[in-house]
C-alpha cells in the first residue's frame, strides 16, 4: 500500500473514531478503530471491571469524550501525523 493510499485509508477513520470516542469512549472502541489495541484494551477492561460500581468507567467515558472531540478537531494532516506516524496512544 502506498503512503498516499495509507493516508486516505487512515484519515477516513477519523470521523468514526471521533464519534465512537464521544459516545462509546468508556469501552475504547475509538482506540480499536485506530489500531491502538493496548490502550483500547485498557479502557475496555477498566470499564468492565469497575462497571457502574466504581469511578473507573466514568473516568474512561470522560477520557473517550475528550479524545473524540480532539480527533474531530484535528486537521487530516495533524490526525495522520499524530495517530498513524507517531502512534500517539492517549490524548
């Protein structure tokens, strides 16, 4: 896959990742969409293990909301650079 094709393929995930971060952020779905398995699993496990009984799920939901907004506010070039090239995992 050429770099132009990988750019287009990755940037096409931006809206899906942003919306999932806003609405399903506690479960790390937005991380899995971007291929960030480790942080996605961390968010999912913290949310499932603390369920409604602990603050962990709420913290993960807030992190997901913030990350979703950040994803949607980045330009395509910034998004590609940060999350594909640099593999930035958090915020």
